[in-house]
C-alpha cells in the first residue's frame, strides 16, 4: 500500500481510490467531492473536510477481502476524510511499549485520530476477539457517532450488542449493512 507525503498536491492511493489533497493546491476546489484517505502515521489537516471517519476494528487477516479497502472504495466519491490505522510496515517485532518509538507513534496516532474523528466505524469478526478494538469501542461509544459491524458468529457479539443498545450506537451484522448505514448517516448530515 503506498504512502504519501503529507504535502503532495495530489497523490492517488492505488487500490483505495480517493486522493490526498494539499489545501493550498489550485486543484483543491475541484477535488473536495472526493474522499481523502489518511494512512497512519500521517497527520491530516481535518479543517478542510466536514466529516472524518476513523476505521477501527480488526486488522487480522480473515481470508476475506479487506473490509477497510471495501468501505473506502464505497466512500471514494464522498467529501470525507478517511482515517485508516492499518500500516503495511507493521510487524510483530514491534514491542508494545513506549520504549519502541514505532509502536508509540502508531498508538498515539490512533488515539489522536479517534478523538478527532466525527464518526468511528468498528468491525468485529469471528477471526479474533479483538480486545483492543473492544476497548476502543468502549472509550468511544458514549461520546462519538459510532457504527458497528459485529458478525453473528463473533464471540463477543452479545457484549457489543448490549453496549450499542445502551448508548444508541448503530449495530449491523454484515459489511454490506455497515456500508449502507454509514452512507445513510453521511446523507442525513447533508440534509
């Protein structure tokens, strides 16, 4: 997955579609209707787009198409900023400690972007219990717009369902329902 210079005027994101846009660029006004994809650890200027969406949830390979890629492709013609924490350079040698600057950079980016985002999207899949994603979901659900997909066979679905019910978060069963719920939420913001 390509990375971009935070200040390049326009750089395509290959398989994700969308563009990264420099607000000082003369083409910016023509590009505002397209999604801007920000990959960790880039730091975006979120003042330029009305809605930012953080893609939280599993990063485990499920053997299925990557849910973040699929959702991003569905949003590529929307005036949103997509905050994607997935990093192709992540590897298992990174120590989960502030003594590892790579890990620290990633964790700080994720926490900062979750606090900044207007909407948080969570994916829970049977491939993993996703304890970190559950923690992030619990932190966000009371204060943010949250949309969740928890597959019927996800081991902790009952807990996710109870929290969604309690705090009014939208719960879906499939990636297709997740996409439709997010598009509906975005459309309602435009009305």
